[in-house]
């Protein structure tokens, strides 16, 4: 199972960029098959570019910090 602390630390590094645009992200779950589930909040929740933010920003940072992460999904 993935280290939730390391995942949360990676999310904290991404959070200032999201907040700058009026959004935020919350860690919801980490599955047994290494999928990280997050909730996009604020402006990120309704932004048409949120999938780019999710995959290109959040997922990229998490995979860099915790290579065992398989993917990141919004819930």
C-alpha cells in the first residue's frame, strides 16, 4: 500500500498553484491497486481544463514523488 503521508506531501506542493487560480484538491482515498482518488474543489471542480490539471499537474507530481502511483482519478 502507498504511503499516504508522501502522497499528502506531494499534494501540498501542488496546492499553491491550484489556489492561485481559485481551486484546491483534497485527498479522498488510496486504493489497494495504487490509484489515488482526489476531489477537485473550488474553481478546479468546474473548470473545463480540470482534466489537464489532474493529469498534467497533480498526477505528474505524485508519480514523480511516489513512483508506485498507478494513476490519479477525480471523484
